[in-house]
């Protein structure tokens, strides 16, 4: 009898683990026919563009160019080192795996095959990110399929997604981990379940490890767990999970720098001074054109002369502020929809999680001005918020046909302009590639 009891208990444990394992794969990958179609559509669309760039041009990875070849991305530097430890503490380990996989595909050579592998890993990450947003729209908000598809096509055409789909960067994988975590935490909150300690720790290490400030976003959904502040046991459990996550992250962070913690403060201050004191453009214009705009709607391009500090000169392309009043109107209308959604869904805890996460980036880049002059590269931290909040706005008026029709009409106009603008700007980008890379 003892053996039978032991066998049954082990069987249940294995069965429970198997169920969670299958559930994780259903969360991560397409689990229905329409999800598979959406995933494959973007995988093919992004993959075709990225493959062409990787095969015919050297801009994705050129050993002579460590940074700023296009839109301030640091491709070579990130692939080889993972980036600076004070901002990207654990990305060194992550990009070691990325680099080794790419080298395995290219037989140890950093050639076209190496660039091709890097581009396709970026493509896979961004396509899975788009899939997570689609699943959220379909399964969490429960929008009609037509609206979900329209919103995901809108999201897929964002400048951030287009660029990150072939760019080996921290932001590429941050976008994936953040969309995955937001979808997962929304499922937990909707079911009124707590986020397990191991899941929270894993999310903190992956998300905070790639960009340290993003670790705060991992704890936001925990604050909205059911009856958290009405039950001391639940609050204590949440604190323990948070402390466990922080301890795991801090130990890995300190191990990365050989426990020389003084370097963190000196380097962080140095980086803040370097990236927050640029006054070449009015602050309001940088906020609209770069932070709110450039992540979604390509602005004008400017070509500059660059060098790698070792004598090699090359051309770099960056974004400038908008030169027409139409993009400003686009951004203002989009932000109006976002604020409208927040106001209409203020009591919805899932909306609060999204907005608080977004406001964290607003504070860092717009209030503290960190990297504001190149904030269009930070889109991977927050652009997924836009389609989700617009989705919640549609949900709020599902019983009001007239307002819903008005919102749909406005959204379609925005979508049409986004597609037209970003297509034309990408033709300019390809002109740049054809002439210099």
C-alpha cells in the first residue's frame, strides 16, 4: 500500500508538471489556427525583409562598426558583449548564446550567414511578441476577431517592430519578454490567481537582466492581486516573492561584475550625464517626435558621418523631428485614444497595470530626459501598450454602436496613414543601404 501511495503521488506530480509544461508552450506559441496564421504572416513578412538585408547588405553586423550605423542601435557591440553592465546587467550571458547559435549556423564565420541567423532570431522574437499581443486582444480583452486582426496589423507596422525584426539588440528581446509577461500576468489576474515565486523571479531576471529599469514592471501586476492589501497573509506572501526575486537578481548582477558594486553607481551616473544633457532640439519636440512618435511613425531621416574611434569612417542614419504637421496630429490623436481608454477603464486593474508600466517609461525618458534625443530606440519597452489600450477602449464601447463606429473610422484613418508613411520611409532606408552598405 505504501508503494502504491508513493507511486500515485509521484504520478500526480509528473502529471502536474506535464500540464504546466504544455500550458507554457500553449502560452508561448500558437495554440489555434488563427494564431498560427497571424504568427506565420509576420514571420514571413519580417523574415523576407530581414533575409534580404542580411544577405545583400552588411548593416546588421559589420565588425568595423560598433554602434550607430542606423538609428542609434549598437548591433556589433551588443552581439559581442551584451552592452554596458549598468544598463543591461545580464545581457552578456544572453547574447553569448545568441552569438554562439549564429556562429554555429555560419560555421564560425561572421559573414552573410551569421547576419542571416541574427536577423532570423530577431524576427522570431518580434513575431512571437506580436503573437502575444494578439492573444491578449483575443483571449483577455475578447475583442471580435476583425478588430483583433486590425489592431495587430496596426501594431505590426510600427517602426519599432519593423526595425527590431532584423536588429540584434537588447530591445528586440525585451519586447518579447515584456509582451509574454504582460500576457501571462493578465491571465493570472483575470483568474484571480497569484503569480508564482519562480515565475516572478524568472521574469525579473530576464526582463531586468536585459534592461535594469524594467525589473520594476515585473512587480506591478503583483500589486493588483485579489485582496492583497486586505489580507496580511497575502501581502506577506507577495513581499516574500518580491524579496526572493530581488535577491536572485542582485546576486546574479553582482556576480556579473565580480561583486565590485561601486562600479554600478559610478557608471550609472556617467551614463545618465551622457544621455540626458542633449539640448539640440526643444524638449516638447523630442517628446512628440522621438518618444511618442518615432517608435510608431517614422520621422524624417538624416545621414551623418561617423567613425569607430579607430580610424574607420562610415555613414550613419538617424531620425530627426517631424517636418509636417500631419504626424503631430497623428500622435496627438493616438495619445487622445490612449488617455480616453485609461479614463473609461480606470477601474480595470489590467488597464492600470499597462498604464503604470507605460508611465514608468514616460518618467525615465520624458521627465528625467534619459536618452530622450534617441528615445525612438526604446520602443521595445512600451509600444505594445498602444494596441492593448486601444483594444480596451473598443471593449468599453462594445454596447455603443455609434461610438464604436466612430472609433473604428478614426482608427482606420490612423492605420492607413501609418502604413503609407512607414512604407515610404523604409524605401528611403533601403536607398541608404544600397548606397552605403
